[in-house]
């Protein structure tokens, strides 16, 4: 939802499907490719791929952006476990606001048993 | 913590990591400093656990039995919890939380274990992503946990007790002093000091709550769009429903 909100603020028509790994499409903003590759490489257990992804991001967006990206990967790797480990549900207003695009992203298929 | 790094780290982020790392070894609300460090060490060690790998590949984790590759410093139930959080958190169920986690070590202890694990994952994830060595775990300090449970904490929105925003007593810590109190902020609220500490780290690594929808201002080298895309990508890789 925050991605959609920030895109709307910038009057950018973002394809949200692009956040999904292996979606075969992009969201359509500058730097997307290097950010996606850093996240994917982080989880690939392949140090060489991760090192290459870092250098690509550094070349494209700069050192400060690389630090920001590392921080976001780390904190969201943690936040998802806080959510999963406690079972906190999506707020009703977020559920309603995202109802239109969640099926297209496939999020509802992750764990249909969860609230 | 990063004064000698080959890339400059924002001072607020450096301070947040130093604070989070120091807290790891201090007594918490439900766990003493030694146990908190043992959780951190087990979490790191768990990455090569063959049982966990077999379970993640199975249709259901419960059908695969065996022993974890463990440091064996924690109680068996605690080891199970740490390994599950590390390898297969997305398939945690309410029944597992009730029957394995809470029944195994206690509700406050489980929530604090989550907070300790999340802190280590956040900081280790940062250094791992940058290709930097992980920080040595701090030495545990003495002292006893306070065991202070918020009086109005109860089963409400989650599988563990939470403290609804605005319901802390005057003599209790407000877990939502710097956040809006949405559900993810409530997740660890049974242990208010851990909620505050974790979301201080969150504010430094991601964005402060007040900045999330301030789309007209860019607070980082990455734009709002880039930040939210990366956050969503990581959540999707982890198949997080929230």
C-alpha cells in the first residue's frame, strides 16, 4: 500500500506485480532492477552473486543508497518474522484497500489459513 | 560500530545498532542477559541445521522428526522456537504458538525471544547485505528480568497477548510512544521495552513512522518508491501475509 501511495504521489503508474520474484515484469521506476537483484541475491545463499549485486547497486545509486538498501533488507527480514511469529492480522482498512490487487499478486495464496 | 567501515553509515543508524547490540546482553523483561545471548548465538548457528532444511522442504514441518544442529545451551523447546523462527516462520500457526512456543517456554519469554531474534536478524542482515563481518555478540551482563506484564495485556488481535494502544496504566511503559500502534507495532507489546527498542531500530533501518506517508519529503538516499519496493520485495520473498 505504501508503494502504491508513493507512486501515486509521484504520478507514477507502478505495476505492483513487479514486486513479486519471478513475476516476469517490472514495476517501472528507476533503480528497480538493482534493488530487486540485491534482495534476491541476499536470499540466494550465493556470496558471489550478492557481491555483484552490491557493486551494481553502488554504481547505479551510490554508497548511501546501498547502506539504506542493506538496512531495509535486514529490518524486513526481521519484521516478517515478528508478524509471522505472533499472527498479527492485516488491519481491516488495509485489507479492504488492498483487496483489489492482492489476488493479482498471489499474496492470498501464500498461506490461505492465515488471517 | 561502523567508524572504520569502507562506506559511511548514517550516524543515526550507527547509534541505533550500537544501542540494539548493547541491549542484547542486558537482562530483559522475561529473559536474563545470558539467555538472550544464547538465543542470538543459536539463531546464527541454526543456519546450517539439516533438520530445519528437511522441514522447510516438507509439506508440513511437523511430519519431519529429528534433532536440530544446536549449540545445546537453551532448553529444547527454546531451541525449537529459535530454529523455526530462523527457517520456517511463514508457516507458523496459532496451534504451534500455543502448544509449542507458549506452552514450552512461557508467553512473555516467547515474545521476548521473538524480539531478540528479530534484532539479531535485522543487524546481521544489514552487515550480511553489505558483505561485512557480523558483530561479535556482547558479553551478557548480570541482573534479573523484571517480569513486568502490562496489566491490560490480553489475547486480542494476535496469537499472543497484546496491549491495545492507550491501555497502559500510568505506572507502565507506553510501547507506542513513537509509533501509531498499528497491528505490527502491537505484535511485541506484551513486552513494551522490546517494542520500543525494535521499532527504534526499524526507524533507523527503514523510516520513522511519521515519515512513512510523507511522500513529499525524501528522508533517505533511496526514494519512498524505492524503499517501499524493496520492503515489499523482501516481504514477498518471505511469503509474509501481513
